[in-house]
DNA sequence: GTGGTCTAGACCACT
DNA sequence: GTGGTCTAGACCACA
């Protein structure tokens, strides 16, 4: 059973939250290359989500090369940890860039953004 | 003519990009309380968008208390700068919160996030 | 100079507020049959409103038979006080009916409406 | 299927009629907290209106905290009945205030208004 | 001229 | 299936 918590209210799509968490678990080596992931049905039941969301999450992770779906056998962590590190950083950078752009459109200075972020982490 | 550019590729709804930009212009005092904004038709023409999208952007800003729509007269920056500060901070905080959650799901530590952010700003 | 106050914020169109007030002034005999009303230009200047609003108000009152516009001479209170009493009551009744309908759609009982109204008048 | 009828002649926007009716249904407990509302398409089909009008009605109710729209899942009555009571009262009060102002401009006394209202309800 | 509402319909994102 | 965004355009109400 994956240590995976979802927050349906935050406006982040369920399937993305799953993707992020699985990437995180692999990065922290809670999930290791070659290890088997829960079946789509298990995942959906465990998280009480719509199976389609599980399907979408796995499918996107597969496209990103993070996991591989073996029809009839199961789902496994991909053997390419290097790729993962790259993709994980890419995801973060892309999000950061989007945030910065938006914050600057809103008229916030770099300092203000940093300050807000550090304060938020104290909570 | 408002200094306002849209980026249709970013996946951010047009009306939100407009909202952010206007909030930013007010925050930077390029638009001052009581000042008149472009009419819905002007805005739509200028940005080459459908009038409905302009309506949506203005209407949401009105809900947020940032501007006021006067039927038959025009659209004006609200006289209450406090409300703007509030709504602007809310937007930033919400985005930051979403980013933090995602980053932590991805297994990034607070330090890593801050470092990535500060490096990105040097560019 | 007419004792006439407008409230542009209440959501009631300016021209209607003018219409109501003039009907009221006639009903209370502050304006008498045959008496001359301010010119459109005077009215607009005095109330600091757009001339179109004044035009619209007078024009609607003329259609209702309350006043008469004599081209080149001026605007005068109509000679038919009976008609006024009727139209005045009609306007109120129509508004009351609309209010009742809406309030009942909202699920308010007659008692609740009456109570809210009496409380509001104490203010 | 919601017991919901529209009156296109009344001059009240369709989306507001929908809002009022839904607030009323919740207030009368015909709709309970957490209960699912018809989908936007269902509502539009049922009332023979354009989907956009349905979207507007639901979206405004969401802003008022009365319902919540869950992307991909459906629309649900908000769990916070307090907010409904608040928003419902606000709507009534605003309408009453407008009516009172108008009636007083027309020269009606409080007594006259109350009398007209009570008589109308006897019908 | 201004804002406000509405239709008819498309396409996208999420579950 | 669900909600969310957008286009193209019409018509109305208000100043």
C-alpha cells in the first residue's frame, strides 16, 4: 500500500497529484527500479478515486518513461533512474517558471515572492 | 491602450491572464483608483479575443472588488486599494501553496525549492 | 430647483429614479398640474447626470401621461391628477408583485417578508 | 428533475431566476447539503436554455458559496447551510431596500406600503 | 457610446 | 460522463 495522500480541494487534478507523489516516492527510494506498483484497480480502491484518474496517472507516467505498463503482468518502476531525476527537475522548473511569470504579471517583486514562500514554510 | 500581452500557449485561461495583468497594473500604479479601464469592446478588439472573454475577466475582477462596472458608463478601478492588496495576495498564496504541495509530493525539500527559485531569478 | 436626490449605486436606473421622484412630487402636490418642470438641460446639470438619462425619464413620463412635452415651450405637469393616482398605484403594485414572486421563489414566507420589511423601516 | 420553471417575460435574467429557485429549493430542504444537482447539460436541456446560461447560474451560486462545482464529478449543494441563509437574506434585503426607496420616491408612506403588501397576500 | 444577457456551438480537461 | 473555456454573433438596457 503506497503512502500516498490526496487533497481534492487544492485545484490540482487528482491524476497529477498521483503522478507527483509516485515520482517523489521513486526519488526518495521508497519505490525502487523494477519494483511493482499497485494495480490500477487497487490504486483506485485504496485512494477512493475514479479508476479513470488512476489510468490517466499511470498512462502519463508511462509516457514520461517513469514506469512501464506490462499488459497482463502489472506496472513497474522504470529502470532509468537518470531519466527520473531529469524529469523530476524539469517538472519543478516548469512550475517555478510558470509561477514566476504569473507573480510578476501580478506585480510582485522577486523579494516579495521569496518572502511569502519562506513564511509559508514556517507554518 | 493597456500594456497587456496574452500568451495563449501557457494553458492559463485568457480571462485569468487579463485579471492578473490588471491586478498587476493597479499594484504598480500604472492604473490608479477611479481611473477608467478600456471598454469591453475595446479590450476585446485590442487583444483580439471574443467580447465574452473580456466580460468574464471584468466580471470576475468585479466580484473580487478590484474594479466596478457601471452600466452605460464604463469600467473603473475600485477606490478601495485595500481590497486589491488582499485579492492579489490571495492569488499568490494559493499558487504558492499549490506549488509547495506539488514540490513536496515530488520529494523536493524546502531548501531545494528555494535554491531552484533563486537560481532561476538570476537568469 | 427640484428637491430630488439620486442614489446611483442601488442598482435602480437613474432615469427610473427620476421618474419615481417626479411622480412622488406630484402626488404630494409639491408639483401641481400645469406647473412647469425644469428643462432637460437644467435637470441634467442640476443632477450631474448624462442628458440622455433626463431625456429618457421625461420621455417615459410623457408616455405614461404624467407630463407633457411641448416642443419649444417646455415641460409641464399633466392636467390629469386622476391618471397619476392610478399610475402611481400601478407602479407600486407591480413592483410589489414582482418582489413577492421573487421572495417566494427564494422560499421566504409572507411572514418573513413582512418582518424583514418592518425591521428595515425602523433603521 | 428539478421543479424549476422559468418566466422569460418578467425581465429577470434567466440565470437569476435559476439562482433564486435553487436557493429556494435548498431553503425548503427539497435539496439537501451534499446532494447532487443536475449537470449543466441536463439543466440546459430541461429548461431549453443555452448551456452558457446554466454555467452562469451555477457559477454565480458557487461564488456565493451556495453550491460547489467539482470538475469532472458534478455539482453539489454546499455543506454550509449558514452561507445559504446569509446569501438568501442578502438578496431579499437588497430587493426590499430598492423597493422601499422607490416607494418613498413615489411618495408612499410606510403604512401604505405595508397595507398594499398585506392586501396583496390575501388574494 | 457603455455594460448585460443570451444563443449555438466547439473544443479541452478531469473523473 | 462531468465541468471549464472560448468563439461569433445578436439583441437589450442604460447614460
